[in-house]
């Protein structure tokens, strides 16, 4: 058995709502000069992220510590048409105890949970009841997820229903057509109304970056959503053909950095869809640390939208402790 890991500021219990340690982003007036000035050098962005895994690799105890950190920042998610209350309760049990007790004991760690549980509106009350007393928030996808094409008044009403049911985080989807047609004022007004409908619940704006056409559009949409008061910006629904990627993440992270520099508000970041391997999670975290610094390495500032990722993280931690790989079925999620 290897020596006990020294986790990098792994909390005894994850934070509740996002940005509980920060003033909430109140937004600002739409600044079209800033929006239209946002550009993205695709070739430079791709060179930057291509070099990242080799330059920022971590090994042994340090790698285990990063993986433990990643677990505390997962929005453990089930968004399937065949979700049942039983499946959601099993998922919530996994969120409370994401890693087997014997592995945590060997690592010298206790009390970690995932960052949140993310479900459809229909399963919010079930998740809230299953997580009672844990401090783990429930996030609900909303506004006609995943396409965002239901009648507008119903999208707004859906937010209110999920908040009433107990969701403390709302993952909304933007209207992609506003980005594709350059109607930035319409996107801004939409996001402002969604933000208002959330009330005290924190709002994550899903850009569906795989459907926005260009990295420049991603940069501009990120800025507009933050100007309108988004607490987090999120890459994808997980239902698009292209979901989270490192180039998109770099563009969105740098938009967050610019917004913080100008306004003083820290906005969170959530890559979602397609991140299923522990080594990929560590790469995303190192990019975040490089570009935004240690403050964003916390559940109130960063989340992974994932489900299968947790299984691989637990499997890799068991290998770190025992030197042997176990079968994936021994690390079931729900």
C-alpha cells in the first residue's frame, strides 16, 4: 500500500450553493463594444491546450490529491428518459459517499461528497429528500432542456417550479439562434429574465458551445451571459454531438478572467459532456489553475457535469492504494 495522500485543500464537506464565499454576480448593462471586441485566435488556442497534458502532468500522491479534489467538484448527473425515483435515490447515496470507505481510509481522507446532484425537474423533490442534511445542493436542468425551444413563458415558469420544488441551482439553456444571428440584446434580455426567475437559486447558463459555430461566438456569448448575471457559465447540455473541449474551455475561462478583471465579480465555470476519464479531469483542473488561479479550484467556482467520471476517479484511486485495477462494475454510480 502506498503512503497516505496529502490532499490539496480537500474540504471535509463540500460547499453548498455556488459562490457562498463570494459576492453574487449582479451583472451589468450590456456593453456592446466589449462584446463585439471579443475575438478568438483558433490556432493559438489549439496550440495552447495541446501542450497542456505533457507540461502539467502530476504523478503518484499528487495525482491522487487532484483526483480527490475533482470528486468534490462533480455535479453527479442523471438526465435520462427512464430515470426513476429509485435511480435518483441511488445516485444521491453515491453523492453522499462517492468513494468507498476503505479507499478513503487508506488515503487518510474522510467526509468528502460530490459538489451537487443534477436532475430533471420531475426528480427534484426526490433528490432533495434523499440529500436532506447532507449539505449537497440539488441542481435542476430547465428552460426546455436540452434544446430550449419550448414556449418562452413555459421556460420561465419551469424555473419557478424547480425552485419551488427545492432546487438551489438551475441549469438553463440559452436560445442558440440569438448567438447565431448576432442578436446579443435578445440573449442578454433572456438571460436577465431567467436570472430573475431563479431568485436566490444560482443560475448556470448552458451555452451549448458545439452548436454556436465558432470560438468567437463562444467568447461573446460567455460575456453576454455574465453581463446578464449568470453565476456560472457551462459548456454543454451533454446532448450535443460536440460537448466540452479544451479549446472551448480556454475561451470561456479567459472570458471569466476578463469579466472578473473589469467588474470584480468571480463567475464559476462548468464543463459538461464527454469528460469521463480521471486523466482528463486533472487536465481540466490544471488548465483552470493556470488561467484563473487557486480560488477557482473549489466547488463554489468550478463543477464537472458528469456521471461516469466519478467511477473512473474511484477506480484510479483504488489503483493508487492497492496497485491493482478493479473492474468498472465495482464502482457503480447508481
